[in-house]
C-alpha cells in the first residue's frame, strides 16, 4: 500500500519537516572516502533519513535519523577505517505521549594522523604502530614491549 514512499510511513509522519534529525555523525580528519562510505551505508537502509550535511573545519557533520542507524554506522566506520569513536548524548525534549526523556546523539569519529607502520613518540619513547582499532596497538622500538594505548592518551 505504501511501498512507493521513499521511506516508511511511520518515519515520514514522525519527521514532519525536512530539518528533523535524531543525531549527528561528526567525521573529523577523514577524507572523502569515509564520507562517501557513510552516505552509502545510510542510503542502503530504507529507514534512514539525512536531514542535512554540513561542512565544518576538519570534517563534515551529517544530521540523520533514526539513532539506531547512527549507532551502527559509527561501529561500521570504526571497523572499516580504524579510529576514535566518541558517543555523547544531549537531552532534547520530553515525549508528550510517554513522558520519557528524548535525547539527540552526537557521534564523533576521528581518524588519527598516524597509520599502521608509522613510528611516533609516546611518553618520550619511540613506538611503532602495529594496529589501529578501538585502541592503538604498538610496540616499543627499544625494549620490544607491546603496548595497548587508548586514543585519549595519544591525542594529548
């Protein structure tokens, strides 16, 4: 009956206007490849809706809904490109029907300036990057000791 709609009826009625969004995917220090990957993944899902794409310094903000797609997209980006993923939420409003708090989610995906095989300085020692996933796996060049470093520690 409603198969010709670009997205399901419940999403369409919930949106109401073109500026409606439930979360922001913030891509920082990424190239066009990551942005194209994100847009293709969003377009694959018929429930997804991009409200707008905004260019900001060091990256792009993609305003989209629903949150579920945003969360899965962040995990796919991290798995595919390797980088830091930070999820935060902000109270947006309260549901008039259920009286529940409704949040908007900001998902920051940041790609580090180093990649696998690079040699960087960490706490005064030179380390070689072995892998970049949710954390950075590295090896101390002098001692050969394996290190498991969080992005927070490396970006200081």
